[in-house]
C-alpha cells in the first residue's frame, strides 16, 4: 500500500501566522486568551490548550480587564477593539492580511458619503467569524448572502456592492454574480450593481489542486475539523473527483474505515488542518 500526503494541504499563511504568534507568546507566559477557536480544528486547539491557550467567547471577553487577548486570523468587528480599549485589554492582532485588507475596503465603502443608500452584500456563511468581522465594518447594516436561494434579500431597485468572504469558492461566487446581474437586468437596473473579487487565491487554488490530487489515488482520506467551512467545501470536491473519499477529524476514526483494500491512498486536508495531524493519520494507516 502506498500512502501519500498532499504537499499543498495544511495551514494557509494566515493560520500559520496566528499559531506562531500564540506559540511565541506562550514561551514566556503561562496563559493567553484567544477570542474564539484559533483555528477550526479541535486537535490543533487541544495542542495549543496544553501550552496555555485559553479559548473564550465574546461574552467572556466582555468581562475581562487588564489582560492580553489574541485576535485570530478570521479578524474581528470594530466593537471588539472598542471593548478592549475600555477594559484595558492588550490585543495581539493576528488577523490575516487578506482579511484585514477586505475589512478596510468594506469600511471605506460604507463610510464614503457618496455611497449612502447603497447596499453592501457579503457572500459568506452566516455567523462565520470572518463574516461577523466584515459585517461589523458596515455597522451590521450589510446583507449576508449564504446561498443562491437568498438573493431575494436584495432590493433590485437600489444600488449594491458585492464582496465575498475570502475563503468562499471561486466558481460559486461567479455564479452568484451572474444570478444577481440577471435579476438587476430584469429590473432594468443593470448599471447599479457592482462587485469585487475578494477571494483569497491561495485558498481558491486549493480547489483545483485537491481535485487533481483526488484523481491520482484509489482512495482519499480527508482530514478536517467538523466546523471548518473550507474543509466541507474541499471534501465535497474530493468526493466529486473520487467516490472513495472519506473524512475524519482525528486518527482514531480511521479504524472504522476499511482502507486495506486500496493500493494507493492520498491524505489531504483543509487550510485549517495541521500537517502533523495528517502525518499521524499516515502512520496509523501504515502501521495497522
């Protein structure tokens, strides 16, 4: 049996930066609070928790004073920074540069007096940490579009500017644009709809890379946390390109799978999946 790990899988730059930032701080401190899971992978969170990372909710964050809190790669809305200032909380800001740039673009658009009355549309998962941060740039007046079925939320008699969560699929985004444009044209207002391509190309390219990787093996073991939107999206691509695709969150789940019948197994994961976890999965397959 040949077991191969996809070299293109593993943490994206933003997650690598956030985790390294946490590790560096914890070398000299016993505890570091993190607002929300630092990454949507329970196994990596467990590892960092053992080092002293303490994941807190937004409500718990409100109660803190005179301490230090890490902002993860997903970013935060302006309210978080306001609370930190009022409660004398030192923020270690590990927001992904791509997300930070998008936040600024949306904030600038929203605050520009010339754009008064224009709808800000955000293609993303409702309640996702990044989307919460993006919505905060609009004073929560933006409209989140999570699926094609939700384009009825848009007022096609009013101008609109569409942005996308950085980790959304590129094909889905351009299909959404096409559908919205069609509705604006039907209303006779095709000239008042605008959009910006704000998807991270590093993440977008993973879709094509993983599709090719899935085709090269008899079976695919996809390793990802259950809460990872990126993971669910990429696993779906694996299944479309290789029906013998299986998803696990931890190595222990592999024992429930019958992988011995396959000669070639490819292991890959989400942008929130640590390489060490995929390596553990590989070792378990080889040694059992």
